[in-house]
């Protein structure tokens, strides 16, 4: 895995692959800027990455990490509810898939 494919969770500050994190971005609403989940990772603008766990989201909110990431005050209400629709991330599954893969093409394992 190259370092270009790693991201840092704004909550726990651990480095993970983008597949283990959720990208969030800012949506301008009539009530002001609000953090929203970028499910397809296609929304424009500055983004931040966070594990889809209550602990990481709450820690990021407490540390005001979203405000720093987006360089302005943003509303974070409803973010935990948005993330509940996503499957939970388990680090042990990620480590197993990395070790099995060894960076080889799929055809090489046959």
C-alpha cells in the first residue's frame, strides 16, 4: 500500500486506508454550513475523513476537528445519525484483507 492511499481520521488521528474511513464534506444550508457524509466520495470541495464509529465522531466533535478541517465553523448535528446507516468498520477485518492480498493481482493467487 502506498502512502498516497492513506488518510487520517479526524477523530482518533489514526492513519487508515480510505476504505476504512468515511469522507465527509460541507453542505451550505439556509441555516449555515453543515457536515454531511459523502457516500460516493464525489462531492466537491474540501473533505475530511473519519471512522464510522460513534467514538471517532464524538471525539472529532469534542476536539472541534471538523471546524479545523473545513477552516470555518460548521454544524455537526445529525452526523452520527448519517453514519449509522453505514456498516460498522472493524479493524481486524481490514488487517486480514491486507495480509491476504500481498499487493498481487487477483490472477496471481490462482
